[in-house]
């Protein structure tokens, strides 16, 4: 038997049921028995896998969902890793990357590093940067580990090249996106149908099991979808990514006339 800590946080019975259904589809052709053990003290979902295809199933989950590294000693410097934004502080953002033994250790991204990576070294608050790029607590992001100090239980990080590329692609598309935290792909798809937003939303991108991104058609304002989507997905968190606002912010010295509109 193999016990795994998945890179998924949930304590909702409905979401655990959805994960069980996912497992059935993942392993329908494998000789394994899976069992959801619950969430640990750090909030991560734990499962057990047993059977002749145990190794195949373990590798599949590692690639499909991701596994928590658990110990800081399992981390590698200068390597990318997924994490969930834990909290915005005055001068830094902390990211939960699944290190919880012997105690929870979060990765730290300084405000200076984010200013350098996101807004061309312009001086501004974390709140402003979060608003521009749709960053929110609970959002899954990809980061790069710059410094790992096991003695002090300290991890210094930055956004990875992959994450920056992700934002650049979103910006260059000039399409608004609505980030949905806390709902499955099927729930979001159903919500779009019920809200009759099929003409406004051209695609759904999955960041994780319960993190989806609605890509709006050109000219559709993502903020305008919030009342209609939120009415259906009542427990989800909805965050707007607006490329035009980023463009105007980064070019405000050259485009004052645009800002005045």
C-alpha cells in the first residue's frame, strides 16, 4: 500500500465526492484500489493506493494532480514547483508548496521580486499587483525556489518562467479572463450554460481540480460576468484578469490619454 498526499486542498464533502469520481475514471483499466483517507492537519488531501498497478497509479496522480513534497529536504534549489498563494503580507507573498513536516514551511516571494517580474520594477503595492494580475489567496501558481534554508525553515522564491509566460500569453491575447477558485470544470461548464453565457465565454482553462479560468470573447468584460456566475457558483471565489488594465498601467507614462478615458 502507498499513502500519498495530493497537491489538493479541500474539506468539502461535495469536492471529495468529485475526486472519488475522478479516481474511478483515472483507474478504470488499472488493478488498483484507491481510498480517500481525508485531509491532514495542513489541509492537504491524503489517499491510499493498493494493487498490482500501484506504481502506475502513483505516477499518474503525480503527473495529473501533483504530490506534496512533505519535507523541506525533498526540495531542490532553482527548481520550479507548484504552490498555492497562502497570504499577502505588506512586503511579501507566502506560498504553500506542500511542506508540512515537521512543521508547515511556506515559500516567500518578496514585493521587490514581484515588482521586478511583473511590473518592470515600478514601485507599487502588493494589493495593486494582485489586482492587476488576478492573484488571490488559494490560487495555484508555479514558482522557482531561489534559496532553501533547512536550519531556519526558510524558503525564498520567485514566480517561475512558466508562470510569467502564462501571464504574458494572457496579456497579449487582450482577452479578459474570469478566474474561478473553488469549483470543478463541470460545475463551471454548467454555470455558463445556466447563465446563458455561451456567447461570452469561448473557453474554460483548468489550473487545477477546483481552479478554472473562463476566457472571454473579445469585447466581453469579465467583471460583468461576476453577478451572473456568482449567483450560481455561490461558494466560489471570482477574480478578474484584465489585460487592458495591465497594458495601461505599464504604459501610463506614454499613454496618458488612454488612462483618462
